[in-house]
C-alpha cells in the first residue's frame, strides 16, 4: 500500500436498465440499446447532455412477448378480488415511498427539474397509486348497479376489464404521467403493455423494479423502452390487444395507430391535454371497462306450487 | 352420538397480547382517569378471570370528550380527503400487522372462538378501514352531489358481540367523511377499543379525532343526549334503539340504528341439504348466536323436515364447545353472566310453552359462561322462542308447505334485518327475496359480510345502512 493517503473518490456502480416483461427483467431480444442523456430531455435540449444510461431499444418482437405475458396474467389479475387488487396497488405506493429519493433523482435528471420540483412529481405519483388503490372496489358501485326493467327480472350491470391494454405513456411527464396512465388501467383488472417516454425512459424502467417487489403478479404490467412509433405500431395492430391508450402519441401517430386499432375494434383513448398534477376523475378507468348486464327471471308469487 | 374424532388441545398462545392491569379513558389523544375516579373490571367470559380494570366514563368525561372531538373537527374536516385517506390506510395496515394480537385479545375479552376472531372479525376490520380510506378523497363520486360535507361530532355506541368490527363499522366511515368521533364500547368488551386507541397513536392520527369512553348504558345515554353531538350511531338492542330515537327527538342529530333481529332461514325442498345444514349451523351458531342478523328461525318445507333435522342434529353433535383460544373450538363462551341468564330464561320459557328442546351431548366447562347448542322443534309462531330475539345458540324450527306461507311466516316479526333462502331455483330465490322485508337476504349462503356491501334493517331492526357507498350517507350532511 502506498504511504500517500490521497483520497480517491469512490467509483460508483452504474445500473443496467432493462425491460420489465412477465415479471422478469430481460434485455431487448434485439440486443439494441440507445443512449439516454439529460440532453435528450426537453428541459435540457439546448444544454450539454450528461450521459445517464443506455436503455434497451425494444423491437416488435419484444412488444409481442410483452403481449403474451400480459394475456397470460389477465386471467389471474382480473379474477383477483377488487380488495386484493387494491391492497397490491397500495403496496406499490408503500414501496415507492421507500425509494422516493431514487425517483426524485431520476425524475430530476430525466425532466431537467430541480430537486424540489421533481420531489413534488414523485409525491404526486405515490399519492396517485393510493387514489387508484381506493378505486378498485368502488368503481363497480359508481358505474354499475341494478336496472329497474319493466318486467319480472333481476337486471344487474357490472363493469368488467376489457383485457390487455397497450399504453403509450406521456412523453413529457416521465413518471407522474406514466403512473397516471398505468394505474387506472390495472386498477380495474386489465393488464398492460406500457411504452415508456422515449426521451426519458429511466423512471419507467425503475418503476418495474418497484412493481416486481409489490406483490403485483408478473405480466400485469410490462414496460418497454425505445422508439414509441416503432413499438406502438405492432401493438396497435396486434389481434390479442383489446385497447390502446394513445397518451404518448403525437397527432399524426395517433391517427395512424387508431386506424390500425380499428382492425379488431380496440377501445381507443385518444391523446388529450392532461394536467397530471390535478386529481383525475374516473375517465381513464371507464375507457377500458366493458359493461356486462345480467338478466334473470324473478318468477311471480302465485298459488301454491306456482312457478317460483 | 360419540364424537368421531378426538382432538388434542391446540391453544393459540396468549403471550402475543400484553394486557395492562388498568386502562384509562382515551380523550384528546391521551389516556386519562374518569373525573369521578370510577372504574370497572372486565373479565374473560370463558374463565371469569379479571383481565383488567377500566376507567368508567361519566357525564363530565363525555363532555370533555365531545369538546375534544369538536376542537379536532375543524382541522380534521378541512384536511384534503387524500390526506384523511392516508391516515385511514395507515390504520388499516397497522390492524393487519397486529391482527393476531387483536384476535387473541378479542377472544379473551369476548369469549368467541379464536377461529372466528382470526378468520372473520380481524380480516373484516382491516378491510373496512381499507375500504373507507379509499372513499375519503372520492366523496364527489359517491352520488351525493359535489363536495358533500361532514356532520361534525359523531357519538357512537357499540355492542359486545363484535367489539372491534363494530368499532370499524362506526369509525371508518365517520373519519373518511371528515367527522370526529366519541365512541363508547360495551362494558363487557372494552379492551379492543382501547387497543385501537394505541393504533391511532401509531398511525399519528391527530389528537381528539378519535375518543374512546368505556362505560355502561348511562355513559352511552349521556353521549347520545349531549347537545354538541351532531350524529348518533348505535348498534345494539331494539329497546335501547327506541330510547335513543326518543332522546334525539326534536334535535338536529342524524341517527342510524342497527338493532335486533329474528332472521328466517328458509329451506325449500329442492335445497342441497348438506349445504343448507352448514348454512343453518353458521347462521345460528356463529359467535354463539350472539349476532343481530342470526338465522334464529329455521323455516323448513314440511316434505324435507325429517331429513334436514336428522342431518342437522348429526352435524351439531360434531361441534366442539370449549376453550375459545383453542384453534379447533367451534362454540365459545357466552359473553356475560347476564346474557347467559337471559338465554337460560328464554329457553326455559320455550319449554314451558310446549316447544320441544334438543341439544347434543355436550360437556360444559366448570368456570365461565356456557350454553350448549340448542334446537327447538314443534315451534309455532306464537311461541316466545319464535318471536323474541334470544341472542344465543338457540334455533327455533318451524315448517311451511308453500312459498307464500314461507314468506308470510318469515315476515311475521317486528324485526327485519336478515333472511336466508335455500333452493336450487334462481327465480324462486329472487321472487322470495323480493317479498321479504329484510335488509340483507342471503341465498344459499349465510352470514356473509363485506365492507362494500350495505348492511342494515327494515322495520324495528333499525334504519340506515352501514357498508358500501350507502354507508357514507349516515355521516354526510346530505
């Protein structure tokens, strides 16, 4: 050992950012990555970009793998009790709270925000999970109910999840926006294939690590990074995808995808201006719900031995 | 019939719960003695062992607690719903974490089997807080118009049969909607409410939002009558419910009452008998029959009476009565000497009036309050055991020939809390359910509870609903 006690700064360990598919963390099957820097974020577009990481550049095959995983998870997740889903969404909030500092750093880097502004985004994102955790077992009473039909029938309408939902996460709000579009999809029992913000995918990829440790079954949420247009096209055309949220698409891409989605009549949520800082309503849930109405005869009270 | 299986004792350890020798009132975030220094003892009904000495709230303490709740109301009701929600989520999670401790505590103080406190009471308690937590920031969506406002201070009086669950049914919706509460637990089961006070501390709940006042009926009466209480919620007997209705007359207090019952469990000839027998047993022997919605009247179609009763008697012979902390125990202790004597005298009256009494061979422990599972056959609608709520493990069996007769008999009671229907035919279930004057109708099941599902009575079983979206209304100024 040298007698000189020159103190060298400890070299940090970089994280390899990976996709989140079927509860596992694979690299892109294509072997491709793309460079994510602070400069790629809108907030710092003119500035000198600091290298952050190499993110997987997902292929259409990754997208298809994600759909397979989401479909496989759908039966169990949609069949879980609403209470159970609520518990798990709340668990996600708990896990995020514990990793708050990490996400504040990642969101600050990704969106060129100050520490305090990034912290506000992360806090709001944690609270958003709590908001949707409470919705899982309430939405049915708000949008469903008994129907007073003019006849001797019991008639009940209940919401059911539509299936596998492709979600194009917002491009600008890399974390709060992401959580705001993913949570409502899975709260009601759908499963999701999510395309992270193209420029700022790192908070989304880190969210996968939180989901993996929150009792959320693998495949309920699958997260892909890469070129939005490249990944979204096969998802919009995929015959085993039931719906698509176009939040992260520009107008031209949104129209193209909506046309492709028409092939199997996917439910489409068009992009719209959203202030993710404000409390949402129920619209991001109802967009991906079916209504099932059940009829059953009630018979009639009559003489002894009558039909009822 | 000799027991088919002999079970070795499998007692749950009581080491998990640490009961202090004495407890105070919980007012404004602190434990405090009663103003007049009065105390009472709470005993374990299975052994008559004194568990702890409890401060007994008088009217001065009621006033102090209501003032604390009033003071806390301003800040609490002004919090964003999302922040109130997070307090309730914390409480739900802490209850889950401490649920085994609370289950053992409840079994010790109440006498009900650990199997029930562990698998029914405590999971429902946590679920109830979790459910109403989620409503706190969604009241605009609950169907009462935009921004519905809380009432103020809620005075809540709960019974001894499901001490912590009734606390949850009262406190969770009250806090979610922005009210503050003063709650009086029953004199025979004050401990879990006092442990709940500690959970409020762990959750960091602001002082004064929840106040717990153990005491007897006079404490409850003082709370209900207090002029600065805006809401009265009571679960208990119909007689006391009527007193409360008189006491609040002419005031602006909003009232919900969840009272007694004499539930009919109707078994049609096409019912799956084995399944029905399980439902009947669950309906009347769950919690020793000390359940307001118990299926205490069995209405069986004449053609299957013999078959059903044979099965039922066989099944009753396998029920295990004894140490409530034993994990194999089906039937625990009756909650108090007073309740035991009420059951005993009603059963004696049943015999005197000519109904036929039957119990399986059943050895009762020497200390504590016990009553063997009991059936009455040859019961008519005029018999006391068919009319009065016994609130014990006593089932009265009546028969019917036609569905109309079943409905008429089921509704022939001043109560209207629950009913059961057993048949394979869906249209018959729904037609009969339509005709029953009861707030909860279970078909091919019984005694099912869920925080999302409204619960409450018709007629003299009370008014208002607890649970579900409907349960918010009783705590909102709408």
